[in-house]
C-alpha cells in the first residue's frame, strides 16, 4: 500500500517532549501519523500491515485523510470463523451456533478494506481530556480510538499509549510538582505544602489556609502524569468556624 505511514515511537524519559500541564489532553499522548489503509486495500494487504507493525487495527481513510472506517483483527479473522455463502452446508451448521452470524458472515465475504471495515466508529478529539477518553474506551470495550479533527484523522490513542502516563520517573514527577506548587494558577494562596514522591505515590505535608484548599490541592496533584496515589497529611491554618447563632425570628 502506498499511503501507509508509520508513526514515531513515543518515548519515555528525558528524551521525550515536555509533559503538559493540567489537564492532560489526547494530543499529548496520542500516536501521530498512524498507519492507514485506503478503501481499496485488500484483505491480504491489511493482514500484512497488522502483523508486520504488531498493531490491532488500522484506520481507513479517503482523500484528504478523511476517516471513513476501521479494520480490526476481528474483521479479518471472521473469514476463518464464519463460512462464506459458497459453503452453504457449513453455513447452515454455524448458523445455529452464532448469535451474530449475519454480521460476521457479511464481513467474511468482503475482499477490501471498504467492504469489511467498521464504519460506525467511536472516536475522540485531540483536545479532549485523557480522563474522559479513558472512561469512554473502558465503557465501549475498545482498545484503540481514532483521533479526529473536523472528520480528518490526526492520530490514534490506544490503551498502550495511556500506560505511558504511569511510567514516569519520580524525578519527572517531582519537577512537575515543584512547578505546580509554585504556580498561583494551581496552588492555593498562602500554602506551605511540601511533598515526597516514591514509586509514583505522593505524600503531601505542610499546611494550607482553608479546609477547601486541601481538596483542591489533592485533586490537582492526583492529575499530574505519573502520580499513582496521593497521601494527604496537610494541616489547615484556619479551621472551619462554626456558624453564628442567629437571633430568633418572631
């Protein structure tokens, strides 16, 4: 296939591009310029790409990189699991066993990407927060989502890409937290919070001014890429005041 593209591997560590500040967006972790297939690509072409690149699916794009579908491993292996219309005696046997035989048998008849692809797609946008997209992947039971901007494919994000958020050294997490606590846009006023990091677990010590600052700071630190858990040992400078007794009304 002439239009297939291989994306550069995402690296972890000092060589990677700077970790984004909060929130982490899809464009910060996605694989850019993914391998794609044109609608006329043959089943053999697609099988070779999936095996050669060790990927589970390939987006199908039309002119201008407009996403029109995705071909997955399931779309290919159905040829072996579901007989075609040319094997009527075997088809009758399988028909009683397979709940979705009609769906997969139609795929098994296809010879090109355009004939076997899934066109009813679950996608995401590059500006969506990773947390939202992760929940979408889990809810829909998918491992890879095409990233689309105005119908144009701009990348893919997989569960493997999301795993990289947990594989950040403690030194990178510390550097990010130091920036975070020094930034008035994120850190509460008049705080003296300190922290330690070990294996992605952050322990917060020191004090903040109000009780509400504790929840805000813990939630913000928890969103830093690489943070697995936050242990709160912060104290509050101004404890909550009890409500004033109002005079009785007549």
